[in-house]
């Protein structure tokens, strides 16, 4: 019992000493504060199992504090305490997702009953989720033994993400460990599948190949939507994983109706240079180099590798559409530019197609490696999702979506690739021309353990450019990453548990494409 922590915010907290002493005698740890701002600061820096908020505090009201607290800790139960039973007050509080409310004056037994109800409910939900996953575990294990195509892998990944998010608040460390092991097993099996099948997946001459990949994503998922007389908005969120999409989707569905939620496969290397250029060109990287050499830079070439997306997009539209359409393309790197885009919203409504690229999630994954405070904020998968959600809730992108929702329109969310938290290091040898990415390498003199990679000795077999006669690519499998022998231990420890992309895993390659309408 002494592990249960309560926060109680009331500007007349001194009058509540009998109730607080009663709870402390029952074994609860109570932190009292006298105003809403202090409550928010406590929530930011501490864990509480339940929060009690007085609705009529001076300064920041209980409802105002509630809104901010729910942004910080959306799953923590909040009990609103009020002197009033006015209907609109309770509607506001319930709409803000309070877990319970009490009418003043409150007696100790009322409070105790509310605590037990909330804690037992949470425990029951957690217990039910755990038992349900235990039943699902066997089915997923059987699916892993039988899966032999990309559609099957999409279904398995959906199930794994569902259970990862369903169990993220479970108090059972054993079940979390079992899920992590099953996810790792799935990634190993998926890596083996890609090693065996990737060339066949790319072979469009095979009749069974109707897969949505990077290079045919716009052709199959976006261009058909241009037939109706509504503007189409395509939002490409760089480096957005499926689980991150799932945590954002409830926010979006407050304003839009879901039309289709699907998964597609990023090509490898699962990086912006390759996958995103392929999306906008509607071509594989080798075809981009051949048809648009002015827009393609190889890894060792100097300069930005994705600076010609707008030109590649225009070329694809001209190639695939029978008539000219009015379109726009914007790449958003910072808050101020995003606000400028929002200010010209009404001009975007005049276009048939608007493509907007947002780089925040990709910047977050890189910053997590390099900035200690970001590493602490996004220290595991759950935290990484929550940081993404916090950004989105306060972003100009969310503001723009709200504006779009008020007009007849179609919205499509896509990404170029995902990211994986890397755990196992292995050595790779190469010359100074070899690329530095931890999840794939490209060069002429690579030495590696063939069991740990997918090796493309002839890159053109998987439709990648071959700058030199001896050029080859290697791709890291599941959650491994490549380190050079020089200062090996330092770099292995530095990059372990960071989020990386470019290799072969479910998280990097199986990514969302979602359609919704205002």
C-alpha cells in the first residue's frame, strides 16, 4: 500500500488535514499543494497514481489545471472535487476525461472509496489485458511459423503493435519481457524473410506482386483520390512508425472520419535518401539515377540527398496523369515556417493536391542520440511515442488539420520509413569511402559477417545504383547495428539503445498510409 502516491491540490489544503492524516494512516503517501500551477509542476517531475483537484482554486482553476495535467500524464486518474453540482461544470470536467468527482464537503470514506474504485479498475484492466495477451501469444507464435508473404507480415506487425500499446501500462514486468522477446523473434524471422524474398517482392513481372512499396505509393494510394472535386492534402511525416501513428490517430479522429488505414513497405535502405526520393519520383533509386541523373546523388557525393523532391513529384504527376493539375509542395523544418504555411491555408484549398513534408519525428530520433535531455525524455518505446504525441498536440500541423476539417477535403498521412531501437553491435570493416549509417553500408571494400547482414553484391539486382564496379550494399538485420573496429567499445556503447533506420526490421519497413475525410 505504501507505494500508492496521491497528489491533492486545494487552495484550502490546511482545512483538509484530517482527511490527509486518515489517508496516510491507511498507508497512502499524500503530496499536498495549494494551487493548480504547483500541481502541474509536481506532475511534470513526479509519478502519482491518483490526482485530486479542487475545481474552484484561486488563480489557475481546477479545470484549467486538469487540461494541462492530461497533456502531461494522459493516463493518470484525476478526481475533481467541487462545491457545485452544476450540469455544465460536470460536462466540462467529464469531457476533459476526469475519472471521478466528489462534492464538498468530502468525508474520508468517500475519498477512500474513490481511490479503491480507481485503483481496482486499473488493476482489472491491466489483468484482463495480460490474460488476453497470454491467449494471443500462442496464436502469434503459430502465425510466425506459417507466414510466407508480405500481407502476413503486416498482420503480425499490427498485432504486435496492438499488444505493445495495450500492455504499456501493465504492472507485470514478466509479460512485458515476454512481449519484447516475441517482438524480437518476429524481427529475426522478418529479416530472414526479406533476405530470401526481397528481389521477388520487387519483381513486378510476377502476377502475385501487388504490394504497395515506396515507389508505387502515390500511384496507388494518392492519385486515385484526385478524381473527386475536393482538394487532397498529403502529409508525409518523416520517420513515423506505425505505433506512433496509432497514438496520434485518436486526436485526428476527433475532426475526421477514417476512410482507410493500411500499411506499406519501405524499400531498403529504409532512409530518406532512398525511400522518400522513390515515393516522390514513383521510381526505384536505380531508375531515378537513369531517368533523372540531375536529381540523384550517390552516398559519397557531396550535397543534400533529398533536395529535388518537388521536381521528382512534378515529373511523376506529368508521367502518370492525363491532365495538368494544380499542386503545391512544402517541406517544413521549423515552427515559424509551419506557421507561414498555415497563414496561406486558403490558397492551398484552391489546389487539387498539396504535399507537405514534416521532419520533426526524424529530427527527434537524431536528437535522442546526441542530446542527453531528449534521451531521458524518450528513453523507451512508450516514452518515444508520448514525446511524438506531445509534439503533435502542440504543433502547427495539428492546427492546420483542424482548419482543413472545416472544409470538404481529403487527407492522406504517409511516411517514408520508420525507426528501430538498436541493441546488438557487430564489427564491419571498410575504407574511408564507406558510408557512416549504422544500419546499412555502401562501399567497395567491405568486410563483414554474412550471417549478420543482407548483402547486395550486385546492387542493380535490388534496383539500387552502382556508382563503382565493385560497389556493394549491406543491411543490418532486426535490432543490430554496425560499428567500425576503431574505438569500437566507445561507439558500441554510445549508439546502443538509440533509434536508427536504414536496415531491415518491421519497425523500419512496415509503415502506415492512412486516408481520412473531413
